[in-house]
């Protein structure tokens, strides 16, 4: 108990020492393992956290908080199915444990199982009618089922319960936008940014709305002011939800006038300290397979591989984009920089010149012309 108090005060080292001492005391294992699991989770050592929570449950199977946090650690490791089954077991053992009920509903929503999610979230809402999370994910489920009326109603209820939460405000705005009410949407996106200027998702949604209406295009620039690692979120796990949203709505974002580099910077903000290849690349690869005639998915794959230092894979993806569309300017630009970095001046010049021919009025045109001058004759 003293370790838990010290951990709550931020004294992680002292707390860890007490938990390890407790492990050696008779009967101390469940709470000690739980405390060590919480420390491992704070340090993002998810595999270690899983081991400690499993050990706590081995000694005390009815430890509801340990089972809930085991599910959270499994989800963070990318093991969503086992995380969901863990929460199912937690709910079966203790139907009145609210965190497990709402966590189960959230994971079912993220898995696209909307009807099962709605049942779980209604149970959570019955346990705590003042929970913004239950109302919020209910709203997102109904929006996912294309039931705008119920979606807006639940999201509006969540916004009343959490009026400063940027995720709630943004999703309510998005629901209004889809329902053909852009002014209400714009006001909510701006409220989200007023509540949290670092909330990248609201910047993106506002940029799309204003890009469609041609009322500027500076909203995405505000998102880029947020450095990678400083983007903020409205609920745990929203980063993955955001990545899926970007991939699903890529055409809308590009049509609105958001350029690739700006969009990719938002994606990097979303991933913070998580490897971008872990979740984002499989999403893009799936989308590229579904729509093989659209070069933009191959281009973003190239950017992700390049960011991870996988130069050969990046080059292959950019070249695939050009095989789909030889006039795809963005891929020419990135291949130009890639070849220039490899000292292949002739290849670099060819792609830079193609980019300038295809996009002579681009904001990057001046920089590309200046860079071309440094390459020399390209022999």
C-alpha cells in the first residue's frame, strides 16, 4: 500500500523497491505484481507489464483491476483479440465493474462490431449514466452504422458531460458535417482547437471542411506547428483510430488541398513514440491492394518506409506509384530527393524536372529549383 501511495506521488523508484520487497513477503505477490505492472506500463514496457498482471491474476483470479490493466497492456502490444477476450472474462466475473464494461465496448467499436459494442456500452451507461466515454462510443457506433440521428444524439450527450474534450467535440462536428450541417461542424472543430491547440485531428477535419469550401487552407498548418511527439488525444488508443481514419478518408483530404508532406506530418504526430510501420503500413498495404489503380497509397507507403530508414522499400513504393500514374508529381519529388541522397545526380535531376513540369506552381517549386542547381551536370 505504501508503494501505491508513492507511485501516485510520482516516486516510481521508491515504489518499485517497496513492491519488490513485498514480493518476498508472505501473501504480498498479487498487489506487488500489480504495482510492478503499473510501473512497467508507465514506462511503456508492455511485455513486462503483461507478465506482472498475469502473475497477479495467477495468485488472485478475482483481481478485477489487474485483469482490466492486463487487457490494456495486451492492446498496447497489438494483441487486440486477446485484450478483448480478457475484458469479456472480466465482465463475466464482475458485471458491475464499469471500466471493464466500457473498455469492452470501446474495443468492440474499434473492431467494427457495432451491435455488440452498443450492447456493452449500454451496460456501461447503466452502471454510470454520467460517463462521457459510454455516451461517446455509443455515438461513434451509431455513426459507424450510418445512423446519424442517434449518433448525433449520443455524441451531443457526451459533449455535455465532457465539454473540453477535443475528441468528443471533433466527432460531434464530423457527424454534423456528414449530416449536411457545415456551420455547426466548423464551430465544433474550432471549439476542439480552443480546448486543445495541439489536437491534430480537429486541425485536419477543419482543413478538409474549409478546403471543400475554398475558404483558406491554413488549418493544416496549425497542425504542423505541433512537433512530432506533442500531439494530444482525447482518449486512450485514439492514435490508432486516427490512423485508420486518415487512410479511409485519404481522397477527401487530398481533394481538400492538403499536401502529402503535411498529411504525413500529421500521421507522424499521431504515432509519437510508436513505430509507424507497426500499424500504419499494414493499413496502407490493405488499402493499396483494394484500390490498385490509386497511386497515393503507394506514395504514402514510400514515405513511411523512408522514415523508417528502409530506402529500398521506399524506392520500390515510389516507383509503383509512378507505374500506376507516370504523371504523379509527388512520387517524382520524393524519388528526386531519395536519389540525390544516394549521390545519383542524373536520376535525381530527371525526377525533379518531371516534378517541376507537372507542378510548376507548387509551394516547393522554388526549393526544388534551388536544389537542382546544387546537383551539377548529373554525369
